[in-house]
C-alpha cells in the first residue's frame, strides 16, 4: 500500500522523469550512478545481469524473476539488488498516456561500508546471509532524498558538491530500512554475505572455465556444503546454475550482435557440446538460438518502426 505522505513526492518524481526522458528506454544522466527508465507499453521479458542498485518506480508496474521466484513492484515499493544477480525483468503496466517510469541508482558497497563506520547499527559477522534482492515499502524520507538528487539535473553546477552528499543520505535511508540487513552484510568485509559476493566475482571473471567448487570454497573460507547453502541463500541458485546463466546471456549477446553463429557462440562461452548449448539455451530463453535471435531482431525492427 502506498504511503499517503509520499504522494506529493511521487507526483514530482513522475513529472521529473518525464521531463528528462525523450522516449522509451534507459537514459544515463550526468550524475554517473543515476539512470532514468521509461516505457510506453509493456515489454517482453529481458534477461540481464543486474548489478547492485536501488530501483524506484514512479508510475506503472514491473515483474522481476530470480530463478523460480517472482517479484512484482510499483510505486508502493522499491527494489534493492545488493549483489550481481541474473534477473529477468518485464514491464507489465505501461501505456503511452501513463508510461512506466523508474529511477535506478547504482550502489557501491564501499560507500555503504564507509557510511556504516559512522552509524550505530551493525550486523553480526556470523549472521546468515539473506537474499541478494528485496522489496521494501517506499517512504517519504527516502523519496525526498531521491528527489533532491533528481533536482540537481536542473542545476548541473551543483552536482559535483551536492550529488555525493545526497547519495550518501539515500544510502543511509536504505541502511535504516527494516530490510537493510543484507546491504550491511555485503559491506562488511568478514561477513558470510561478503564472502559470497567475492565468489560471485570469481565466477563472473572465469565463467567460461569449468567451475571448481573446491577453489570457490577455499576463496570463501567455507566448506563446499556451506558455500552451496549460503550461495543459494543469496542468489536463489547454485554456483553452477549462476555460471550457466552468465554463459547463456553472453552467448545471446554475441548472437544478437551477429558476432558468431550458434555453435561458435556456445564454444566461446565455454560449451564443448553444441547440442548441450542449444538445449540449455532453449530451456532458458524458450526458443532455440536461431529462432530466438530472429524474434529479438523482429522486435527491434518493430520498435524502430521498420
């Protein structure tokens, strides 16, 4: 349910995003970690590796899928992603008259850690890690800080001084949130969640190579069974399933960019068997590689008015 005290801020947020977006898509701003998103109709499912970020919807609704979990959110809730996660996103409510409008603010775990040093709240190092994605009610205090950041787009001479201060306040508001525990865990160097974040980085860097669970466990200072348990707690998938999503997303990118055929793309991302690559690609994206890429290109041409 929408916090009534936040309605004036939400109205201003809607108007500001509209004013700073020229059409559909994701728009970078002169404030480096801040992006604006706008769509005038529902979208297809979009597979992404989502980096840590805060997402606040001003208008419309979005569905996000993490493994088998489904999350819906609108202006009543905001989404926080605390580690890199393979997600499927889909705008479910949007029209030309009432477009989907959203802000995305990329989060830096180091900045969160620096802020925690001057706050009173802490999370025990031994705390079990929570899911690396959560929804939380959007309140007026958080919205006011976000709005002050967006207002700086109209006074670019103030950005270098005021944007870092405003982003720091936004991080503070997130840490004080009832579900801010995972953000605090990720920022703590010796926490279980931070160890899992390091494992995620290792998988990202070497996703083409055969996964060595024992090496990942050593790097995380965990037993293999503990790594499996904590990794799944954070990502909703096993390390192998995580690696598979990275491989298939990269192969899809290569195919769409016409940089390789299906067999070559599969080999480039680490598959030795073309049939296994095609089978797993079909399972994730719903179509075999050739038909999937033809569909994506058709959607692109349609969106461009071709």
